[in-house]
C-alpha cells in the first residue's frame, strides 16, 4: 500500500457527527483527506440494515468522486456488498486470513494494534497497514485501551521496520509533527475533523502539516 493514502486518514460514523455526516465527509474530502473509513460503532451507532447500507453507498460515491479509498470498519459483509476498497479490523474482528479468502485481490486491509506483539502478528498475516493507538486519550472510542504515547508508537515502528503505520487516538493538529517523527506515515482522526467548526479547513491544515514529510 502506498504510504500517501495514510497521510490524513479520516474516520466517521453517524454517531460522531453533529451535523449531516455526508456534509462533513464532503467537506473533509474537499479539504484533501487521503483515505476514509466508515465506522458505525459505539453509542447510537446504526446497527446494520438498510439505513447503514444506504449511508455507506452515499459515502462510497462521495469518496469515488474525490478519488479517495473508501474502507469500512469491521463489517466485511457490508464492504463486499457495497464494493468498498477494503476494510479495517480490530484484534477481535474477522482475521486477515479469513478476509483474504473471500475479498477481491486488491482490497486494502488495515488492522488495529496497541502493542508490538499485535503489530508484528498483523504484519505477518499480511496487513496492508497498521493503525497504532490509542496514542493519546480519546473520548471517541468507548473501549479504548490505555494510551501508548509517542514512545509506544516509536517502539512499534522500530519493531516493524517498513510497513505503513497510521497513528490514531486523540490526535490534534499540534501532535502531527511529533507523530511523523516517531515513525507514523500519517494520522487518523475522528473528532479533530468531525467536530471542527470548519472540517474542510481543518483537513487542509492536517494535510499541510503532514506534507512536510512527503515532499
Ligand atoms: N481507534 P479521535 S482510538 C477509532 O486506539 C479509534 O485503535 C482507536 O477518535 C484505537 O480521533 C479511536 O476522536 C478513536 O480520538 C479515534
């Protein structure tokens, strides 16, 4: 997987949105996000069915228009149904090996890891990228583990060598430089963009901060 897709990786579910999620997503796309993950999890999340599917289809269409990869969190069946570009799975979700048996050959599969052992296993199983976190404390994920900090990220980077890593959890603009210096190829955020007064402008600034490491 090309590292450039991880640069500003936006995640959103209907329950993270204080306004129309499609409006937030379109603004973030206009601002230059490089990857998007549809994640319906936690309190007030859509529990599957037609509403979730219709939202996924509309989000997929927006991402296609802006030529940004569209991934779905955990729900492999939905990702297959709506022809997503891949999935992101946690440690307790379907394994990469099972997913690879049933998904298109070019699917992107990302895996969450909080420590070196989980990250090394995901790499060995063929993950395209690893989501490392939570780096800082976050209110967005109800069952988030203890934050591992920039030091934890650096340790995982050193253990993994070159696989693409995106940092996640409590990330704000001011953290970006240090995270990239600690081995991240990009940053993944929910609330920093979804709760921003101006999601487009915020995405743009995230992009400019990370551009420094890509140019
Ligand atoms: N996964 P925010 S932390 C979805 O540690 C998610 O794996 C995490 O939201 C992990 O940017 C997290 O608002 C929440 O903190 C990220």
